[in-house]
C-alpha cells in the first residue's frame, strides 16, 4: 500500500473500526460497518469496543472480530492503569491492522489508533483532546453540530469509497429471542417499552410525566408497559411503576445487551429519553417517541424519526448541559405536549392489528 495512496484507493487487508462507547454512539456507527463490508468484502474487519458493549456486536455478520478492552482496568491507580494500557497496546499491535478508522475522536481512541501501528490511521477533522495528533489522515467535515451523528460518521465511509444506503444491521441471537418470547409471554399488547433513565440528569423527563402518558396509553389502547434500562435506573422505574394501574413488566437492570435488543425488537412503540435503548429500538426498525430537553433531535435524535421527537421550547433548549439547577424544560415539556405524538403512533398500530 503506497504511503499516501488516496483514501478511496485503499485496499486494506485488516481494518479496525474504533468506537468504544456509548451504546447510542455504537448504534449510530452501525451503517458505517455495513458500508465498509460492502466496500471491502474480503477485508478482515474488527471493531475495538468497550467490553461492556462487546456482546451487542459479537456474531455480527459484517464483523470478523470484536476487540474488547476493559476500561475499569484503567481506573485502578496509575500503576495498574499503565500496565493495563501497555498490555492492551501490545495486543493491538499484534493484530497487524493496516488501516484504522477512529470515529470516537478522543485522546483515548487516538492513542488506540496509534498503538495499532497501522500505516493509515484515519479520523474526523473535528476530533477532540488532541486525538488528531495520532492520525495520518483527517476527513473534512462541517463540524459535530452541523450534522446528525449518523450522517457525520457516514462521511468516513464515503471517504473510503463506500456508498449505498445507510443500513442498520443488528441480528438477534436465537437464545435471546427465545428469552424475550418467554418473558413477554401472554402479556397484552401493545407492548410499550419504557426507558425513564439517563446518565445525564438534564435528559431525564420526570417519572410523573412518563406515568401520565402511560396511563393514557393503557386507558385508550390497553397494553403492557415494559420497563428497560440499567440497574442504576431501577429506582426511577419503580417510582414510575407505582403511579400506574395497568399491566407492567419491569426488566430494568435484568437484561443482557442481546436480551435488550431481543425485547426491543418486539416493541410496538418505545417511549424513552435520548438514551442508548432509544437508538437501539430505531436500529431495529421500531417506532419511538421521545421527549428531548437538553439535546437536539437534528444532532442525536432517533434517526429518520425526528417527527416523533417532542423538544422543549425553553430558552436553553439543546444546550447539551449535563447538569442544571433550573430544569425549566421539565415543566415546559408536559405530558400534554407528548401525548398526541404517542397516540398517533398507537392509532397506526391499532389499525393493522384490527384488520389482521
């Protein structure tokens, strides 16, 4: 491979995609993976990812290997972190990648790209924390605030000569599918999957608001509220459940990632904040409805479902602040504003259900 061969002329033998986290960001990157497989059908494709998210990618038909790393090992004191970092760097070097594509664009991922020793290390121009210092090639872009994350990552696929539709491929493991079937059992439909949590306080629509719209769903359409999310969101789910009177299945903190995907594949609508499970549902082709407070739908909304996002109208809307002492958006974005959107989705669900 020539030292400065144009990106579109590269023919890598071993290519690594770096997108370690978080769940929503990994989902947004899936179309790039499938595009790279179309472009390079004979290339060995690997994905470098945080160990916690590796189960979602294992067995993916467009991947040859998943390369997990343990972030917790880097948080056990500087000496242990150095040893773990050096071991992982040596492991990356052994993979003999000739092209690495870093779509995380942070110092840690830039160092990973450099540690591979790949002759071509590619990243987006708007990388942060000095990640660009470790790249051999930077892909021009209008900036992270100008495009949806899916379209922004797609620039990298195009730079490498990939084309075609943006396809979200996310196969469901048979064992996870069987588990989801057994858990949902004979609970009444529609299945309204609910994720009330978020790592950011400023993304968390109040449990009382969630409960109000779920009560309206069950009053007008019946169905079962299925709560999903991490173990740290169990308390929020419990607070919401206590305000309900209809059927409820609480799976908060009780699913693996493959099981989460399998359950979401069966949902009739998902009601969630701007979080990973929301984007996972979108990738699985399921309809979603989402309240957006501190983030913007045009940047990180459910891809191609922006009409089902209800955004706050307060002065600081879309500020991407992780903390806020005012949270005016939570009072302004009422259940009354979100209900018509959710009702429309469920009316569309009910019509084919009746004619079936």
